[in-house]
């Protein structure tokens, strides 16, 4: 069976730090248990996260560096 390919507009996001995720989602409990990404799995870092909601609204969040 061939490997499943993602569309060109799909991205896999690896958060820089759990501290950053706690800042973006302050009401989510046990954030450290949810996101544990090893360093070798991170191929690119960025300073913003852009999201388009199902209603079409564009949201942009800055990461603290």
C-alpha cells in the first residue's frame, strides 16, 4: 500500500515549548502531559502560528522567543 500523502496546504506543527502552549491555551489542564516532542523530531521553528477557523476567520498568534 503506498504511503499516504498530505495535501500541500497541510502542515504538522511541533510546538517550541510547553511554556508557549500554556501561554496560548491557559485553560488547558496538564499541558505537559499532552505535548512531549523530542528535539530530533523538530525540523523547523517559527515565530507565529496562523489558523483559519471553519468560519473563515484568520487568527495569528506570536510565539515568544
